[in-house]
């Protein structure tokens, strides 16, 4: 397994804009299917966002169902996540991959508590999303240290050039994926790159690249926000339209029901919209699964 080295520019910068990026990063992304690290906010700003997240988690301790729904649909229900998804330091590199018109399809937290068994199996994101193409990029933003010990994401370079390969469902209770889905092919760990990120840094990855992560053996939480950006020319493969948020440019296609910024923290109308959208998504997210 390789661990990419970080330059002085990208590893320690506390600027709120992106750190200097090598001119060939886009060609490397197209070759490998991922790119990191990119500094998108200061460590202080990341700590502030983490504090906001953890305050929300504490306030919702008596309603775990709604808390879980909000954390999985964070851009729709939490104003501070909507704010993160619109940061120019994130949108600029994403637009270099997808173009100037950007939708947020979803954004949710992947959090592993310290010294727990939660993991994410090897998979491809686009397997069960019901999208008709692969004009998608995930920005994975670290709000806590994402290290080998804490179970950082790992990518296998070049695998995004394959079609979606067969997956199998495990519904493992420790697997953070919705179906516990995993690749039905063997992945050699020695071929993987560990994506080590400091708070305020992000990685970008293609929806078909093989990736996964081990459990968190560290003393701190591993908190990552995965923001799913798509091009407006994408569409769902079902008749009903799901929701999306226009965060840059324009939408000339009308393939999604566009919604605006959250009205508040888990606003009642926003929550009803998310629940209806979730009902529609069941058609493809759990296709083939017995109820």
C-alpha cells in the first residue's frame, strides 16, 4: 500500500483558498480517478464547522432517527453544510472536472468513532445511485485528521476506467454503506493509495474508482463530509425526479427538482422534502433487495 507524500504547500497551508496545485493535476485525476490533498479551508475554520456539527449531534441526541436522516442528507437540512458545498475553494477544482454548471446531488457525513469496528468495504459509488452517466465527482472534506490509523479512504488508481463491476450485498452492521455492498472481485491492498488528509483538506474522486476504508483505531473521531457534485446533464434512470441543489452556473436540462438553501436547521418543510425524496430514491438505492 502506498501513502502519497504531501508537499509543503498543500500539507500545512492555513489559507481559506486552495493551495497551489500542480498544473498537471487534472491530467493526473483523469489518469488515476482521484486527486488530493487540496486545502479548502483553514484548520481553524474546519474546527469551527466540526464544533457546529457536534453541537447539532448533541442537541439531537433524543431523536436519533432525525439526526441520522440529517447527517445523511446534510446539504438539504443543515445550513453550515450547504455553506461548505458552495465554497469557491471546492467549486473551482470541481468545475475544472465537470464544467461550470454544478448540482449537489447529495452530501452526507461518514463518521467513525474512535476504537470502533465501523468500516467501508471496497466499492464504486455509482453502483446503486440510479444515474444515467458518470459526470459526477465526490469532494471528501476532512473535519478531523484522516490518517491510516483513523481509517482514511483508500483508492485504487485507474479503476474508474472500468464499467461498474459486480457487487454483492452483505448488510454487515459495521459497514457504513447502505447495503453493506462490496466489490465481488478481489482487491489487492498493495495496489491502494491511502488518502491522508488534515482538517480542512479534501480529496476528489470519480464515482467509479474502487475505494474503501478500514476501522478507526485512533483516539479521535474520523469525520468526513462527502459532497456529491453532478453535471446538470445527468438524470435519474427512473421516471420520478429526485432533488438536487444548483450551486454554480445554470441548469438548462431540468432533470432534477431544484431546491434552495435550507430554511433552518432541520426545518419541518425541508425535512418533509427529504423524506419524500428518500421514498423516491428507494426505487434505485435498494433495487433487488427484499423488504
